[in-house]
């Protein structure tokens, strides 16, 4: 047997009971999506969200690689508070399928790569609504994109597969996590100040008062966010799908609208909205200079400054 051949076990086991979707269905999805998904996983430490008994039972997050995982699966030891953790690095389809066979439903990735672990090459914003008003998520996404464009930072959009949207800006990986997180907070604060009645940076749900959270905490060292094309542990097996910014104009857009069944039809009918992702990363240094020139104030006033 080929050393990298993955033996599938209990494919008939139901992982999504509401929909009757099995572990075999999950594995088939990750097999088909692998060519699209792997570029976003490669060279990044993983945190795996596993549901061995199905999503209606309590799952768990796994950071450290299990001792029984095959030796051919790549890994990296990273220093964290309290010690060192050896993470899985998913660089090939065989690893992706092996992990799916371990009932890994969702893949969470670091914002930095193994060869430059302390310097993120992405900056992420998670738009998390307090309620079900998705129109506020869309409005905030547009405001955030407007500012990122003015700062010269390329930006890409994806559904979360849950309730909100993710916006990701590829970076040149020249600044450490503290610098990136600090700057992401300044950007988010400017977007909040445009509409403080509906937006906040307040993490505590009790203090949000129904406002949408612009979450920038994914930009801290050893934090993760959901990888593009990951399945979420929710009824319908929704997927965190990369989308074009023009999708915001479509009334049918929902954060959980793409799933392991319909996402392939969407991909066949539409050009890859992330085709240029990472090819021309943005510069934090340049963006900070432009941001400083705004001199504060709302986004509208910033746009009127020459």
C-alpha cells in the first residue's frame, strides 16, 4: 500500500443528523474541493475542529497533533505561553482527507506561515452581528472595503458559513502580530466611528447592545480564523465561501448560503474571486502613512480630503 494512501473508516457514520450527511459525504466534499482549498492551507499551522460523534454532540478543538497521526503528515512546533505545541500543516490532499476521516469538520488557520511564523501575511476582520439583520453586515463590509481601498490594501470577501462575513487583506509579512493587530484595530475603529449606533469593537455580548462587532482579535499571535471552503458544524453543512464583492448587491446572499452541495455549482458558474489573492500583498507601512494623513474623522470626511 502507498505510504500516503488514506484508509477511509466508517464512511456511513452520520455527522450531520438533520440532513443525513455522513462522514463519507464530508470526505467526498474535501476531496473535490482540495484543489481550491489547499492554497489557503499550505504552510500554515492548523487548529482542527472535530466532531467524532456528529455535530449534534459536543465536539472539540484540537491544536496539538495526535501521536498516532502518520509520520508523512507535516507538522511544526510553535512556542506559546505555557510551552510548545506541535501543529498539523496541511500541504496536500492526502493530509486533508486523512483529517476529514478523523471527523475534522472545520479547519482554522494561522495568519502566518511556518517559515515566518511571527509575521502574519494576512489581516482579517470578522463581521459578527448581534442579531439576524444581515443588511448591517453588508453595510459594514462596504465601509470597511472603502477604507482598505483608500489605504491601498487589497481586500477579499468570504462568507463565514455562520452569521457574518470575513474580510481578508493579504500583507507583505514585514510586521509582527502586535503591529498588525494594532493597525487592524485602528482601521476597525474608524469604521465604527462612521456608525457607532450599529457597530462596535466591544467583545462582551452584554455590552454590545445589539450592535455588530468588528472582531480584529484573529490578528493576534497563535489565533486563527476559518479557512476558505471550510465546512461549518451547522445544519445544512454550510461552507465559508470566497465571494466577489459584487455578491453584496444580490438580495439572496446569506452568510450560510453556500454548502457542500451547491458551492460547486457556484464555482463552475463564476470566476474565482480570489484568483489574485496574495499575488500583490499590501504594505502596512504604506497604509499607515495614508491613514495618518486622514487626520481622523469619519470615512465620509476622509474621502473628501485632498
